[in-house]
C-alpha cells in the first residue's frame, strides 16, 4: 500500500473535518462583532459544552457504520439503531432545556455566573434537534466512507459550512437576535443541511451496493450494541470533560474572560486537530487490505509530525495574536487569556493524531472495550488535574490546558500499550 493511496483516501475526510471545524471560529467571529460580545461568547461556550455532552453517545456512529455496514441488512439494522438514539437524545435535550433541569445543570452543577446563565436557556431550546441531526448524518457518512465515497463526505461538510456560516452572517447583519442565539441557530441550520445532503448522497449506494442482502452477514442488534456501546461510553467520557472544564473555569480567576476565551481556544484546537480526526476511519477502512498496517503506521507518524510542526509555527509567529485579535475580534483581555491557553496546548494536535492511529487500529480489531478503558484513564487524569487546580486556586486557563494535555498523553500511552497486545484465539 502506497502512502499516496492512503493520502488520497484521507484527503477528502481531512477536508471535511477542516471545513467542519471552521464552523466554530466563524460563528465566534460573528458573535464577537455583536453587542455584549464577552458575555455572549461565554454563554455560547456553556451551550456548546452541554450540547456536545448530549451528542456524545452518537459521535462514534461514524466508526460503527464504517466498520459494520456491508449490505442491505446491516444498513437497515444500523439505521434502526441510529433512529433509537435520535429519539432518546432529542428527549434528553428537551428535558435539560426545561426550567428546573436547566437551573440544576447550568447554575448549580456548572456554577455559571448569573449574568451568563440568563442567555443560555433560549439557545438550549433552539439546539434541541442538533444531536438527532448529527446522529443521522454520521451514520450515513460512515456508510459513504465504508464504500469509498469519501469525497461526498467533504461536499456534505461544505454544505454544512455554507448553511451555518450564511445563517450566522445574515443574523449578525440583521441584528435582531442575541449573539448566543445567532450561534445556536447557525449550528442547527448547518447540521440539518449536512444531514439532508448525506441522505441524498447515499441514494446511489442503496440502489447498487446496498440493494442486496449478503447471506454471510449475520449482524444482530445485540452484536451492534456490543460493538458500539463501548465507543459510545468512550465519547460520553470524552465530551463530559468539556462541562468539567467549564465548571472549573467558572470557579477560578477571571471567570467571565476565561469562559469567553475557552470556546475560541477549543474551536481553534478542533481546527488544529482536523488531521487527527480524519484518521480513525481511514485506518478502519484500509486495514482490511493485505499488509496495510506498516503503511498506515508510517502515514500516521508522518501526520503526527505535520500536526506538531504546524502548531509550533502558528504559536511562534504573530499568526496566533492576529487570529484572536483581528479575525476573531476578541476583547483585549480575552485575547491575552486565549494566547496563554493556546501556548500551553501546543502538544495536543500531535497527541491526538497518535491517539487516532491507535484507536482506529483497535476498533478494526473489534477491541472497543480497550478504547473505552483508555478514555476512563483520560477522564481520571482530567479530574485529578482540575481538582488540583481548584484546590491550589491556580490560573483557570493553565489548569484547563494542563488537564487536556496530560489526560490526552495518558490516553495515547494506554492505547499504545493496548495495541501491542493481541489476544490469542
């Protein structure tokens, strides 16, 4: 297997993630140009932390459908599984947006300052359909990847970015709703547009490769649940870290500025890790080929070096300040906090790339419990670092960055060790 072939397969998925992770910075830039931008950006950070926690069980539907959909029967089974998740997560999102659960989660648990919490609930109401739309499009994108249609995944993300970006710009120009509602409405429009595009893009597969049932395929609902649930719990643990970090930031120094800076930092780090996010499905799909592992390992290590080099270059030049100051148009105090956080997070893209390689390898081997245990290690380290920072009354942004980097390193190390163990039989 040639590196060029892997690169061509990976490139549309990378483009998709690059476009997708551009969505957050674009929306933040729009919010920063509206009134009361610091509070609005902080409120958007709370909304996003809650919503990614709600959607966490279905993030890995992409890997599940890539690995398991082979014919019409497996497609229909995974589709039914997806629909069940869509209903359950929509109900959960609606319940959290109700007054009493909202007070419990946002005010009591997360400790959100009152001046910020007042703007959060209307945005949570708007975001109710978000998780269901994400579940549907990730299921279908996994099917497209499994059958080599990766370019349609990239086109779908372009549709999403046009929908969300166009909506954010139109609402910001109109000036009729608050900044946090601009962000929430734009996110929902974008992901619904992408889900509709994926529904259209998968139709040729349904008429051709997925039109017949393979007698050799014996996937059951129980098999599907056994495969996906460790991945779901992995995602839940991953995305629960965002509310944990948010709760920590709300209780340490300069909470308003730090809560406003953290969404911009988080969104930029998503952008910086697009290389890593595109990797697991490449490994899962291409490991079916003979002698693929050495070539995929080499590709992953090359991308690790590229990730680290790009991040160092960005932080070591005026590009980082220009991004937060001019492109994001953040308030001066928020810019300074964001620059410190970004500097401390330099190793994260490289760590994420190696983690994606090991995770893809283990998912291909159907060892999803090992992936779950690695995430438990990550969550444990996150909690320990955040707890230490709170006890010492340390800098909020330094505590959050240390928790993210150290926990990511621990997860990567655990997965690396697990990948070397091959069960007998």
